[in-house]
């Protein structure tokens, strides 16, 4: 049940964001005016412009989707964790076999 303080976050498609950024650059209109006309929150358009400038084609990957760089980073972090666990197991095995119980 949604109460008066519950705020549902709006989501916008990648295409919408790209078009809004394009409009902000080509229309000659103020960013706040465009945000009001498009019905988006204050500051969204500036944030989207910055995100597009920083990430280029990787910007706005969608809900739950990661850019290829971030996905690769996640894969490598998982691999590092597995290798650390294997290393620790091997260290314990070496310790057991080099110091047998008497």
C-alpha cells in the first residue's frame, strides 16, 4: 500500500534520454524549461548530459544492464575471488602435508 510519503521513481528509456540531451543542445532553450516541458525532474537533464559526455555510447545501458567495461570488471572481480579461495585452500593443504601429525 502506497502512503503519502511513498515516491515512485520514474524511469526513462535510453532513446528518450538521448533525444532530451539532443534537444538541450540544439534547441537553444534553457535546460529548466526543457525539463518542465518534458516532465522530468530538475537536474535530470544536466545529469544525463554529463553521463553521455563521460560514457559516450555506453551511457544509459538500461535497468540492470552494465556497460561492457563494468561487466568485464565484475567478471574479473569474481575470478579474482575464486582464485584467492583456491590459493587459500592450497596453502592449507601444503601446511597439512608438510607438518604431519606425530
